[in-house]
């Protein structure tokens, strides 16, 4: 019996609500698991290249060691740099109090009532900033505590990656559309990670050089933060801008703070919003508007890690719901910058004929 179209739409929406509720309930586990999957996808080409030159077990071990060292080094550098930032704040506490008092006097001179003004300015102190940074560090350490799960899953996924092409070859015989969609998801995710990493390094170096010239304390920390926030589409640079802008205000006054804001905005406009968004849209087929909506949605569902994984998660949803279903292919032009034609999958290389450019 065929259901009316309206009823099918309602049932689909109800199912989506249940699925999203389940995702929110298991946000921590899903976020860490998907992060591990993305890392395994990113490292697989290196493993395949090494496997052609050495025993398979040795290539797997080398790839795992490389990923683990990178994760530990990145997490350690972030923790050490954050601790350095916390230690810098007390040196500017007296200057900060003077600036707040001057602001209070100027606003009072404009006729603003003194009582609510004092209530507002009394809440402005560096101890609150220190508390926010401490809470952020606790969140980072909370993610670090899940590294055991990442290590175990990455080990298993890297081992399975060596035989995954054979599994794809078998599955493609009965479900070619699904296999083609999954292969496209893997390559799109890998291209996005490469683009985000390369442009993140460029932005981090430019920001760090500018901060050194402007005399902002701890420029390496803010360069590292700029690199990490580059994985957050659209609004990541704002997160990386706030701390150096505050330090610029405290160390050099409003002029230095404005210079920091202008430099960050110019770099974001030229590198991230201009070149990077164009490259990402052309390589993974997601428009800027869908990128922003993905950021908002997955941040709400999974939390901060969802902001970092927003584009890979959206690519997976598109692969499962649109690319894998021939009846849903008409949606492809609406959710992508490009429309891919059906093409046979070459599971031995995990590539499709339309993907020779990668």
C-alpha cells in the first residue's frame, strides 16, 4: 500500500528528529569516533605508499606512530601555550584596572547612570578571563582523556584499511551506487583535510609574523590557535582573533588592538574567505551557504568537535542520503557546487574515473 506523499514526508521528518536526538545523546562517542575515521582516511594514502616499499605491518606501524606523535605534539603545544597565556595575564592586571576606570569615567561623563555602570564594570576583571581560559583548558584535557579511544580505533581502522579495497570490490558487485558514494566521500574528505591543513599553515604563519611585528606577547600560541581554528569554517578566525586582540589592547592600547583586528580580517578575507573557500567548494562540492549551515547544525548536535568536523559530517550525510540513492540524485545540484555523473568504481585503487586529479 502506497502512503500519501505528505505522510511520507512527516514520517521522514519524525525519523530525522529521532536520529538527531540519538546523535546528541551520544555526541561525545560519535564525535571522537568520527574524528578517528577522518584521521584514518587522511593517513591511508601514506600507508598505501609505504606498503609498496616495505612490509605491510611496518607501514601500518609507521603511520600509527606518525599520527600519534602529531596528536600528542599538537595537544602538548596547546596545553603549554595556554598555560603560558594564563601566566601572562597577571602582568597586565594593573593596566586593565586603569583602563576600566578610564572607561567608567568617560561613560559617566556622557550622562550614563553611575550605579548600573559600576555594576557593569565591576564584572570586568582579568580573573574572569583566567577562569574562561582555565575552563577551556579543562575541555582540551577532557578531549585528551579520550585519546585512548582514538588510539585503539585508529589502530583497528588502519589495519582494516589495507584490505578495504578488496571489501569494496566485493560490495560493488551488488551495490555499486553505495560503494561509489562512499568512495566519493572518502576522496572529498581527504581533499578537504589537505586544503584546510595547507591553508591553515599559511594563515598561521602570516598571523604569527604580523603579531611578532606588532609586539603581541606569545605569538606562537596565537599562530597555533589560528591553525586549529582554520578547521572551523567561516567563524574560526574570530575565535583565533579575540585573545591576541585583547593582549594588543592591554600591551599597546587601542591602536595595536585595531591593527591586530585589521590584519586578521585582511588575511581572512584574502586567504580564507577568498582563496580557501573557492578551493574547498571546487574540491568537495559544498557551497559557502551550506558550509555555514553545516557548521551551525553539527555544532549544535555534537558540540565543539562538530564545528571542526562539520564538512566531513555533511559529506557523509550527502553520500548516504543523496549519492547512494539513484532516486535522490536530483538533489545533488541543490546540495553541491557540482554534479557528478555515475561512474564505475575502481576498488583496487579506491578511485573513480572522475577523480584522477587527486
